[in-house]
């Protein structure tokens, strides 16, 4: 089983509207003091809204750095 991913973006008012992109996070095993996105941006308690999907613009570095679903890079092409 792969890493469980969380999608979240900064709450309104915490950053400028253009920076409220959807970031990707590895689901932590316990509640951390800060949550680090795959792109390297770190957020503290009360700074994020958890999402059930990408809303608005995605963070492109997060999308590039996050592990692919089921650990497959090719979508399963060529597998039996």
C-alpha cells in the first residue's frame, strides 16, 4: 500500500488569493505541529482547509513531487 495523500490549501486571509493553491501532503501518523507539503512549504495549525479534491489551482511542484497513485508512473500500461 502506498502513501495516503491529503489535499489542502491555505485558508482565506492567510496568504494572498493567488497563493491559495491546492498543496499535496503525506498523511501524518500523528498530529504534527507543522505540516509540510511535497513542494517544501510548511503550514501550522489553523492555516489550512482540508479538501476532498483539487480546488482552484493546484501547486504544480506538489503534483510533480508527490508519489503517483499505487506507485505506478505509467498508469499500469504494459502490465498483465
